[in-house]
């Protein structure tokens, strides 16, 4: 399975992101009410790009693909950037900068 398909598939196994995806696909009081207050307050930062869940840090920021709460999948994303021909085995900070341009997940630098 390619990385994109793995990410999309993993949203279904992530309680928080599955709820956000459900709301974005079928906005209603019910799907919105199923989200935590914090998530409801930030729901305007999320959108779907096809099946990929994306997040904007702020309104001027480019959208980033949300990395599901799956340590193995997040490690694969980081590995893809670290070992890519463009990455040329970047160090920790440069790898983080490269990943964070395209992806988002809470506490990603510490993870």
C-alpha cells in the first residue's frame, strides 16, 4: 500500500481524526457534537483534499496533511523524508523542517 493510502486508511482507526473526517464529509449538529470542545473550536482549520485530512496552522499557512496517531506510520513519513534523494540523509532539525512543511500532528518534533 502506498503512503497516501496508508494515511487515509489510518484515519478510520484514529478516534479523533475519524470524527473530524466524518464531520467534514457530512457536516451536521450530530457529527459536530461528537467532537471534543477543543476540536470543535479548531474545526475551521481542517479540510479534506480528496480523502486526505489537511490542517492549517493559521489562515495564512499552507495546508498540511494530518498524520494519524499511528507511531509506525509517522515513523515511515519521517523515514521517507530523511532517506529521500532530495533529503540526502538530513539531520534531525532539517528532517523535521522538511516533514513539517507538508505534514502536521500534535507534538511532532517530540515524537
